[in-house]
């Protein structure tokens, strides 16, 4: 049953609260002892905990000019001030405690509004957003998969480390106010909700609080930040990250100090990541990213070892390969036809070095490595599913997307109607599927247009390489003429990388606008669709050039005397060393170049931004206004020091970088067996760089829950299947592997004469001394295809079919043999469901107190009604529960615990 939202529903997401703060509202770290930093993240009373901070800046010079000249303020300035006052007023109406701190600088005033949620607000929203709270401690130890393998093999584990303050694991269930006494730690309200849970509640309120007309989208802190009404909104870090200089017990370190000491330092490069600590401090979404990154990096080690062995095998071939010796010793025997219309004929012996370099990537070992990497990718994903299931259960997210995830606050505010959730039965905002489908279809059209823009840039780079080659051949320089193809190819690769990086920033902004317009119900669905748009574009952006070189370049060239042209320019041919070495060069430039640029940016850019942030905010304020603190000896207050840190912009760029890298090491691995090694080295650096950014340079992000890595897993599976097909075609049509096998089979196992076998003869006069030139191809003197061409074509097609069928079959067998959820985890899930059912079940004895009156209506004794009211739950038969977004019931406003 759907109903259209009424005008009066605009403020239905507020909770009218008038209750004042209780003596303390602690952040919960039950296992941690008090630290000095806890005393600093408080209001001026020294007791009330700071859960969130809002910041805005005002230009004092402009205000002074307006007062002196009696000029009215600008409309935008007035509207921002009104929105800000309305927003803070609405927050106060919900019961959120506020305290303002002002810092005056020579030209501006910075205002900090400290926010804290009272116990009753925490309880109401904890139940509404299904926060999970502990029922019983889990005593089973958590062990890394590699730790168990090394233990069975009796191998010393150099990656293990003892990390203090390990967060305990619990059996949990969704919070219910009327079942409070059945949860662990319910005796102390100051330690019941964790710090991250308090942040989640505050952000939920901030995200759904209106400051104007809701139908115009004037709701939520995200819109206010984008409109520059507030300059920042963030929860506070738990003190400094540096370890105290004086000797201190590791158990006395704060969680942030533990993360810096045992995770973010470069000395920890070979140690396990403290994933439970990361989850406790940053939430499940960030922890799952680092868990996946660490898992992926560990699995890259065997791939890098095998790839390095294949590369060493290629080095050995450069010394022993028969065709390489024939080319290097041919001298003037093979006069090759010109590579372009104004080029000169050249001797095949001049590419001796290039041909040997090509053997490093084009040899029999690459076929084995392609099969190995295809199976490696399938096995990696299957084992990650198992690890993800273990972590999701351990971190209480196994059913998050199915039953616990709430609609996005922005969606709830903008949706035109409501409907009942078929799973939970709650009344929820609703957006018609037909309208969403039409908007999604429009977004797809825009994406296709952007893909065509990428292909246009690719075509421009192809023309650039052709034109550069022509100009170089006209330069009369022997050195440049000889290297014309390589110079054009290398500069084209660098130019392509620059275009890729430029278009990425433009498209990401466009994808965000389109996804917001599509009105997706949950945050997970919103992020999945946004990620999908960005990845489709980035896939075309990064892989279009390698795909062109691998499968199209040099395929439609023609032959001497009958070359194909486009716009009067001869179609681009592969260089003298063949297309595979050009593909390897393109992969190294794009993949390694992108990694180097990204790592430099991640290392230098945050430091420059942090320096500029401190410089613009002013690390030495000139004074503090109302509520400001004196005492420079104690340093800046935490809300000021945290405001000088950088905004954490999410995990999209981090995931995207790794998934693009995964595509390079699987889709084109036949052309570059060293790709996994470069990826492994990069990821070792990436883990520490990302850890340092989160611990030292970013403001603390709001903890977000997640069940898994989301749509990224589906993207990885698509890449894995695509890699099998791509490598099959790459080996069959781009590599010399099958022509060598064919020639060896027909020549009694010998490769002598293979070079001459691959060269066709052009009978015409293209040289000054009337010599016939040679070119690559299986053609007769008239340009027709030889029977060998059709034999090889059949072999190549057969190889593709056999290769992909065998690999897909083995991958499917691995998928069947490796269950997605380990058996012990399934038992734990059933155990937790049973405990949650027991904890939340109604006391059966209460039902005996219910009787029917003479009218047949349910009636309760006065004692039973009083007990229900004290527990914060409406008595049975007293009517339906209040709506999800409606005002808080009177009996829950002042719960008795």
C-alpha cells in the first residue's frame, strides 16, 4: 500500500526532545582504560562527550565594511546565515546538546559547534537504524588464513605481531530499548554505545534534519556542506597518534596510537594488519577495504614469483632461440618493405635487439602463465568470498544489506510517497520504479556518449602516432628515423596516460550527479550504481589503447602495393619488433606510470594540502571568544586540531586503483608476466600510504557498516571471465606461439627457417636497386593468402575454444569445491540467531496476565501496563507502533533503566 507524502511530513524526521543532559554520556570502549584524550573531547563542563563538530567561517573584514558603510549583507550571506540558524535550531529541537566555541583571527572568525546526543536520543535512533549490541562474548580465537597454513607447516611466522587492546568479539543482535537489561554492559549508560555508534547516530540525525523546504532538497548536512554553509562536519579523533615519549605500557595506548604504532608505520610492512582495531576505530566499510587489500596483496606473491620465473625463462630464450639467431646473423639477407609511404626499406637484422626483447614477453612460458593467472584469479575470488563471510559475521554485518540497512536520509527526504517494507513491515519512503528506470536509462545514454568521447581521444592518439612518424622520417636524422616507430609509440602512450587522468576527474563528477538524480533507496545501492558508472568509463579509458594494440593495430594494413588508408593516411602498422612488445610497453607505461604518479600524489599531496589547511586556518589563533579556551600550553583543542586535517573523500579512488590494476595483471598478463611483481611492490607501498593517510592526515570519517566490498566483487568476477577470453585471443592472434608450434610440427621439430616462413615477398619495385622486399604475412606474390594462413587461422580459433573451455571448466570445479561460507561460520550464524531469538522473545509468563473483558477486547492489568511503560515499549493491544520517522513516544522520551 503506497501513499503520497503530505506537506506536513517535511519535519516528521525530527524528534521533539526537551530533556537535558544527564551527568555523562560516555563513548564506549569497554575494554580500554581512561586516557587523557578522553578528558579533552568534552564540553566545558568536563563531562559531556563531544560526538560531532560543525564548523563555519565568517569574514570579519566584510562584516566590518558592511557595518561602517551601513550596506546590507549579500543575499547569499543572509541565506546561509538563516539556513545555519534554522538547522541548529532544528537540531536543538531533537534534543541534541550544543556548545559553541569561537576562534578569532585577524581576518576571520571560525565557529565550532560541539554536538552531543543524550541517552534517550541514542536509544531511539539505535533502535531505528538497527545498531547491534552485544549479547555474549565469543571466546574462540580469530586466526588469519596464512597463519594457520604456516602453523601446520611448522614454519616460523614473521608476519605475526602482538597488538595490544584487542577488541573483544561478541554475539550481537539489533538493539531494543525494552530489552535493555538483556544486553551486556547495560548497567552503565556511559559505556554502552561505542564511539563509532554514537557517531552513526549523530550523522543520521544531521543527514535527515531539514533547514528549509524539504521538497526543494533543503535537508541534511551534505547539502549544507556543498553550499558552503558549513565548512566542515566531522567526529573527533581520540587524541594524538604519536606515542608518548615517556615509557608507557602498550595496553595504555589509545586506539589511534595503537593503529599508528602497529599498522601505519613503514616498519610494519611485513606484519599482519590489525583488522579488528581498524574496524573498531573506522567502521566495517574501511576495515573491509584494508582486509581485501591485504588479502589481494598476499595472493599476489605466488603470482609475482611465477611471473618472474617466466620472465627469466624469456631471458634464457634470448640466448638460445633459433629465430633470434637467424635474424641477428641475417645481415642483408632480408630487405624489408618500407613501414610508411615516405619511409625507406630496412634490413631485418637491425631489429636484433628489439626481437630479443620481445622474447621476454612472447614465449611458451606466457601460455602457461596465462592459464595459471586465470585459475589464480578464480581461486583468489573464491577464497576471498570465504574470508569476507568470516569477517562479515565477526563484525555483525552478515545480514546488513538484506534486513538492517535503512533508506538513505536524502532519499527519505526527497521521495514523493511511502510504502510498507515487505521484509521489516515498517513504513518507508518510496520512489516509483518506472521513474527510476527512465532516469537510469537517461544516465546510460549519457555514459555511452562519454564512452564515445574516450574513443575519439583514442582515435586522435592513433593519428598523432602516425603524424609523428611521418615528421620524424622527414627529419633526415638517421637515429630518429631508425627509432621513429618507438618514439611515436612511447610518446603516444604518455599522452594517452595524461588524457586518461584528465578525463577521470571530469567523469567522476558527472557520474555522481547522475547517480544522485536516479534516487536509489539505500546507500549500498547508491554506491553500487555510482561505482558501476565510474568503472565503465574507467574501463574504456584505461583499456581501450591496450585493446587496440593487442587486437586491431596492424590487422587492417593490407600489403605492399595495396595498403588500406583512412582519411588519406595509411593505416597504422605494428613496429618492426611486432605488436606484442608494443603492448608490453603500453602496459608498463600506463600501469607502472599510473602507480608511480598515484603514489607520489598520495605521499606528497596530503602533506601539501595539510600545510595549506593549517596555513589558511591559522595554527596560532589570535584569540578565542565565547566558550573559547585559554591555555596555550595545552595546545589546540581537539576540534581545532582536527579541523586542520584533510577531509576523507571515501574509498572509491582506492578501490578503483586496485581493480584497474587487477585488470592489467589478468586481462593482458600474456603480454607482461612482470605485471604481478610490479603490482605486489606497489601494494606493499599502498597499504602503508593509505594507513598513514587515515591515521595521521585525514579527519576521522563517520563509521559506516558494510556486508562486503559491494559491487566491486561482481566487477572482479567479470574481469576474471574477460581475462580468460582476452588471453586466449592474445596468445592465438598476437603472439608467435602458435605459428612456431605449427612450423615445428611440419619441420620435424626444428625452428630453422622459421623467419623466412613468416615473411612474404613483394615482387614490385619499391627499392632503388630493383631488389624485391619482404613483409610479414602468409601471402603469395600476387597478395593472395597461402594455405598456411588458413591452417593457422583454424588452429588459432580451435586454440581459443579449447583454452577458454578448459580454464572455465577448472574454474567452475574450484567454485563448486570451495564453499562461499565456511562450515564453522554457518554454525556460528545459527548460534547467534538462536541467542538473538531468546534474548528478544517476550516473557511467556506475561501472556498469562492478559484476559478478555465482556466486550471481547484485550485487557491488561494495571501492573502489567506499568511494567511495559517502564521498559519503554507500548503495551500489547494499545495500537500500532509509532511511524519510523515520527515523533518519539512520550514513554521513551524518559526511559526508566
